[in-house]
C-alpha cells in the first residue's frame, strides 16, 4: 500500500513539473488554447478539433504553431451538442441542486495543443494530490485516435474519466494502458471485420489497402490485412501514407504513379478525410475508376461528397457507426441561430466574427468545405447542413455526456459533496446502464466501449448528391436492405481481365498480375463444374449414352411415334373434307399433329451426353408442343359442346366465344410466355454433380409453372368431356379424351417425387418416358380411333350415316327433331 501511495505522489509531482513548464516558461505565456467556459458545481471538459490543423512554420516554439484559419463545421456542431446535452441535464431532475458546467478547448487536431488543454483541465491536481479541489471530473474527446492516445496517457495519472466520441483505434482498448479511457463507438477491430465481410459479400477481388502513419490508419490497415487473409481474399498492396503526406509533394507524386499501376477492383481507404481528399482529386485527374470503401473517418464527409467530378473516381461505399438523431437538437439549433443566443459556445464566437449574409441566394453545395462566404455565413446553408448532418458523432457526443451524468447520479447518491477524486467517477462509469429516449440502450463492455453496430453506406452522384444506407451490421451479421443485389456491385471479370470464376470445363489459374487469375481450359480427359472448382479426371463421369439400353428403347419408341404421327397426318390430309375429320377438329388437327411430332422429337434431346443446347431444348420444346396439342383438342371440345347445347342462354353465350383458332392461340401463348421467360432469365444448363453429367433446370419455379399449366389444360379438357357425356358417342370421344388426360396427369404426378429425390442418369430416362407416355396417350386416344374409321370403317365416314346415328341417339334419349 505504501509503495502505491509513493508511486502516485511521484506521478503527481511529475505532472506538477510539466504543468509548471507549460505555465511559466516565457515562450508559453502568450495565450491559452482557444476555449469556452461555463462554471458549475461539477465541470465536464471537452476537447474538439474546431480548427482543422495548425500552421506549419517549422518553429520549435509551441505557441508559434497557431491554428489554421479553416474550421470544421462538423466539429462546431459536435461541441454544440455537448453544450446542449449539459443544458438538458441541468434543466432536468436527474441531478437535483447540482449544476453541470463545461470547459471546452479547441485542439486544432494537434497533439501538443490537446496536451496543453488537458493540463489546464488537470490544474487543480497540482495543489491537491487527490484532486479534491478540482471540479473538473471528466473529459469528452478527442476525435482523432492519435490525439486521444496522448491525452489518455496523461489522464491516466489521476484516473480522470475520458470518453471519446470518435476515436476507434484498436490500441485504445487496452485497459492496462488506458484504465480511465472509454468511448461511445466500437473499436476498429469490429469495423475492419465489417469491411472484410462487405468485400466478401460483394465479391470484390483483388483488393488494396491505404492507411496512414498514425494510430487510426496504422492499426486499421494492419487489422484489415489480417482479416483479408483469414477470408482468403488476396490483397494486392498495403500502402501506409507518411505523417507529412499533405505537405510533401514527393510522396503525393509517388502515390500518383502507384495509383496508375495498381489493378485492385476495390480499394479500402482507412485514414483521415484530409488524406482522402488528395487521393480522390488525384484519381479524378487521372481518370482512375475504382470502387472505394470508406472507413468511418470519412464515410459521411459532406466536404468530400461535394468534390467536383467525384463520379469519375468510381463507386464509393462506406462504413459508419449506427446512430440516431439527437432528440430536439435541430429545434434547439434553429432557436439558437434565430434568437442570437449569448451563451458561451464556439458557434457563438463564429457568428460574432462572421455574421449572417444579407444575400441568401447562394449555392450550398460547398458549404461543408467552405462555410465562410465573403466574411459572412449563409443562414440557409447552415440550417440545411444541421438538418441533413449524417455523421454519427453528434449522437456519440450526446451519449458520452449522458453516460457521465448517469455515473454522477450514482456517485452523488453516496456522497454529499460535489468535490471528489476523479477515480471515483471512473469506477462508477463502468457500471452505467440506461437507455436514451427509449431507443438506445447503453452499457459499456469490458473494454469500456459501446458497440452500437454499423450502417453500410453508398454515395449517390445523381442530380442531388446524397449518401444512402444499403445495409447494416449488428447481432445478426451483415444484412443488405431489400432490393440491393450484390451482383450489381462487382463483375466476374474485372477491367484488368482478372477472373473470379470460370465456365464449365475451365479452372482458375494465376495470371502475370499479382492477385489476378485467369481461366484456362481443362486438359484432355478432364473437366470441371465451373465457378472456382478445379479440373478433375472425367473417367468416372456418367451420362445416358446412346448405346445404353434405355436410350435405344426410348429412341425406338420415339421413332415409332414419329412414324405413326406422320401416317395420321397423311390420312387427315387425304380425308380432310370428310365428316370424321371435321368432327376431330378439322383444320385444328394439323397444328395438333405437328405438335405431337415436336413432343416425340424432344425425346432425342434427353439422350447422349447433355450439352447446354440439349438442356435448353428438351423440356421447353415438350412444354410448348404439348400445350399446343391440348389447346387444339380443348378448342374442338368447346366447338362440339356449343353445337349440341340446347339451353338457349348458355348456347348464345358459348357461340360468342366459340372461336377455335383464337382459343387455341390464346392458350398456347401463355405457355410460350412462360418458356421464353424461362429460357431468357434462368434457362436449363449442363451440370456435373457427383460425377454425373445432367441438366440443371435453371429456374425450378418456371419448370413447375410449365408443368402446372399443362396440367390445368388437361383438367379443363377432362371437365368438358364430362359435361359432354350426353353427346352422341361418334362425336364426343369423351372416354378417349378422359383417358388421355388422366394418363398425362398420373404420369407427371408420379414423376415429381422422383425428380425431387434423384439425381442420376436415369432421371432423364424418367423425364423422357413421361413425355412418351403423355404423347402416346393423345395419339392413341384421340387420333388413332379416327384413323381406324378412315381405313376400316369407311361406311361410318358418311354424312347421311352420321345424321341417322345422331337422330337415333336422341330418340333413345326421348328428344325428337323436326324435319
């Protein structure tokens, strides 16, 4: 215990010495870091990079490094959210009789200025080793990881709570190094995993990585490289930009040469937005078109989104932390701006220095990068920016302040004083557990982080540039929104002729370019199933060969069917004007017989080694032919039914729709549409599975639709046959048609379970057999009886004989005819 006390005293003495140097050396007495203050019983410190950078004049005197004139509108907004959150808490009953104040510094994104501001926040610890005289209990900030690392190291001395709203470097997860550091964003460990999963889902290959020589970019690039290796995604390059990249033209010229040489389809840029601006402007100038994947540091940057000709650089996807809108903040800012609030804030300082412009007719596209327009601020552009602000940082700042307030509530319940050592609040922070506005549940994990998930973004470059959400990453993994098709984001062959998969009979092999593959044909006696599969020997592959007994039998039956159908066609041509031919359908017999020829011809596409052409021809040809044949029979059934219907109302209506040719074409057209759509969208194709060469149906749904439509027509024919059961036997053919339709239905019902369960060469035998049985059913039941009368019962093929037969039929039914 004594050792620990001595160690703490030594550390605090060291802190006092450092603070003494900052406060008393002549070179440091000129001015304090730019800051705003509002006193309170308890004060929360804030560190925000209001200005983007410090001027580089090569001076060794710290205060000679002044803040650059350009300021960051987003960080102004973030600092204002902190003030808004504190005002909300002061106006609530969360901490009764306690006023929260703030002391916010502009770090200018510079480590030395951030450390100086931090020492100011720790000044009370110089006079009181335990910090009882200090009312600064916690610090919100900083944004950049490398600045937060430096600040966290200093705040570790008194164990003062630091909650960053944007620092995501994985190094900050170490509780051993930074025991008092917390953050309301997840570590880059999770972000890099999300990026790699996105690259894998969208099938980008190869990829490149650009990082930077700082805590954020260095750790992020290394983590990405490790994850890509785990996912077997080839990384063409990993480029780390040096710390002086922005000021060193040699490095920028070197990057320009490398950009021209790199062949990656997608490049992940894991660095700060100022570096990204140089990269994107270079690619626009060079006409380099790639897919860029943005880390959270620039995924929502309106400044970059407004770059001229940004569309020329290619597609930009991004990863950002999930967030909600800060409740009531837009209304608060609207009142703040319109009522000229006098509260202490950087926003107020801005508006005092740059008042609103009298002329509001200005373009707001470049407001994020250049908010000052001729020494004034355009109010409309400012309010548009506030309302459309998409960065997660406002909400994470809001959460940080609320976490501190909840921890203070717990702490003050056990003490009557607002003066307490900083480490006591740090201990309570670990156990905070609450929800904000009943939408966001907050509980820090063991690393002091809040894992709120990620949104997947895409930058749009249409008439109005915007950033849209195309997916998210949470407890259920990576989920793309409905309508987002991964196939639209990458091609199977990149612009540098790098292949990601091959056709059947080819395999991927390394090309001359790093991380690039090409397709080469398999050697003789080898094959592949395509995709990323390797070539393998074909000696064990099987298919329904022409010499197979089943093939011979099927070919023989199909040939016999063709011959018999041709004979029937000749007979109907020679007897086309006879009553029996007209009763069978007249001119409709010819498309029906031609369709039967198509059914028998389709059998030959099922025999021999399958090819893409044979696979695309067999089933669709049968479907179209069989539908046309049944449509002819159905149209003829309706014609006969109309001719022998004696119910006046029904007969009148049926005669209006009795257009046999139109009916046949209408029914057949529906099947034509199904088959054409099938062949265009997802046609049947050759496939190898378990060393068996067969045909993959392509779209099972469209295959089922084709069979179902044929079944529907058969059922309708069956119903007409039943309804015409009282017609003269010579005309109705009811029993024959019923049998042929039932044969088709039963055969294909038996086929379905076999098709689902089997994938063997005999699956094609079953398909061909089903087609043969269906075709012979119509040939034998519909056309064969007519041919029999034409050849052997010619006396019945007489008009007078048929009239007598009909009259005799109806006399037996008790129906008389007037002559």
